């Protein structure tokens, strides 16, 4: 009679041991499966990232090559001046609106910059020659197609800095005034204009046809008179710093470069 309790106790101990062993074995298998799963997931993510990065890099390089290789556009001037503008404007370069016919290419390049938030306005409608990448940026809302002679679909001071290239040369003074009022309205820190320079920058025929008029390659004197007439205030300190940094780096723009203060500054005066 005294052996049954002992046998029963042993059975309970053995079952307990087996249960613990099975539990530990099951956990070990789960842990191994989880580790393998995490490794596979990590590998997949790395492959996807590498593929995505190579695609973005390809778009970046193609856009840069297209603008800089044999191209006299003011957008190319802006991209060459990008390191200089970063010295001049610092944190204001973190949220940029670019306006111009090459805005998809420019925005693609700006998005590759560290801590850059870039948006764009394409001043004329897309057509069959527009790249698939540009159409994708439009679908995503990063680039908008808008007639810059009319109010822009942005709130006041939506962007730190507004960059304009290859577009103001096609506007009459009346529309130019309206456009610059809108662009200084949506800028918090300033507007940088890259405009054609007589004798150096020549407009492309394809862009002349889309705007419906040839480019007006105006002199620096004309621009200064225009700014004074319509009460646009130049940012003299930014312009001075831009010129000094350009000289140090040996950068000579082929287009005019003007720095305007935002609308907020005009209202204060």
C-alpha cells in the first residue's frame, strides 16, 4: 500500500519533466523559426531598399545629366549654384518650391538631398513627351501643373524658399507682377530668380512654342527698374553673400540671379 503514492509521485514528476522539456523544445523551435523569419524579412527589405535606391539614383543621375549636359537653361544654373545657396540660406533650403518647365527633373534631384523637402510647379500642361517619372510626381501631388499667371494653390508662407528658373522670361510685365506677388506670398524666407541673360542664355524653341511667345532676355537694369516700380524688395545681404561665395568657388552663372524678400517683408513696410 505504501508504494502506490511513490509511484504516482514519480509519474507526476516524469510528466512534469516531459511537459517542461516539450515546452522548451517547442519554444526553441519557435525561436529558431522566428530568427529565420526575421533574417529572411531583413534580406527582403535590404533587396527592396537597394532596388529602390538604385532606381532613385538612376532617376537622379538622368535628370542631372539631362539638365547639365549641353543645356544652357537657368535650371542648370540653379543646380550648379545649389551648394552656394545652401551656404546663403541654410535651414531655408529644407523646404523648397521650384517653379519652371524643368521642375520634375529639379525636384527629383532636390529630393535626393539630405533633409530636403521639395515641391514643384510645372507652368504648362503635360503632353506625350512628358516622362513617366514626371507624370508620377504629378499624380503624387509633389509637382502641380498650374498657370502661374493666376493664384497658386498654396497657402501663404507654405515654403521656406521659392526658386524660379526659365519661366519669368516669357511673361509680360503685367503678368510678371502678378506672378511674383504670388510667389513672394507663398515664400517664408525669400524668392530666388534665375532669369535669362542677353547674349548668353538662349531659350529653347520647344519652350517658346508652349508659352506662345519668345523669351524676353532682359538686362539687369531692366529688372532693377521693374522691382522698384512694383515694390519688390531685393535681399541685399543674401545677394552679397551669394556673390562672395560664388567668387570663392569660381562659379559664374550664365543667367541673372536675383534674391527677393517675401511678401511679409513688403507688408511690414
